[in-house]
C-alpha cells in the first residue's frame, strides 16, 4: 500500500481507496451497539435519520427528507416504523401547531448519542487539524463518490 499520499497518481489513489473503504466500513460496523438498541433491529438507513435528529433536534418529515435526500414518503415510512417501536415520537410543532415534528424518544436519546459517538469522535479527531477548505474537499469528495456509485448501480 502507498503510505505517502503526496503526489499519488489517480491509479495509486484508487487502489488505496479500494483497500481502505472495506476496512473503514468494517470498523464502523463493529462499533458496539448500546444494549438498549440491540433488540430494535436498526438498519444502516436508520443511522442517518437518527444522526440528524440527534444533531439537529426535532424535525418535520419534510426537513428529514431534504437532509437525507430521499422522498418524504420513504422518510414517513421509516418514521412510522421507528415510532411503532417507541424510538421516535411525533408531536405538535410549538411554532406551527398544524405541523408534526419527529424527535428521538427520551429513553433512547442517550443510547443513540452513545452509538453515534464512536463515529463522530473519530471524524472530529481526523478533521480537527484540517483547514475548513480541506474539510470541505473531503465532504465534497465523499458525496461525489456516493453519487458516482449510484450512477453505476442505476445504469
């Protein structure tokens, strides 16, 4: 593996990323799930939704859909599923009583924070010493990679 990341060719970078990504995903998957969440059968798709609610607080289904970049109906189905399991609550919006906001149920706030902390702390550690422009490049690159993979999957 090429350890010197300065002056890598595209082929060297692709090879390094192909070797690194499975290890990265594998380590993230091995982060311990708190006891309170183990029986809930949470899937990776739930992780992003829960992360937004944990970081941003209560949100509407439309706001979650916008952040997750998926259809509101898909978010509504996930919210309904997690609400039935008691993980999420749906309540009136204090600002606009016609709207419903989704939040993490109080008994799951701490276990979800604990679950997300492993990844969040690791990201904070590696991003802290970078400049804002370098951090933006990493985020932009990861999004572009996700988009490129999506194109490969859907023709």
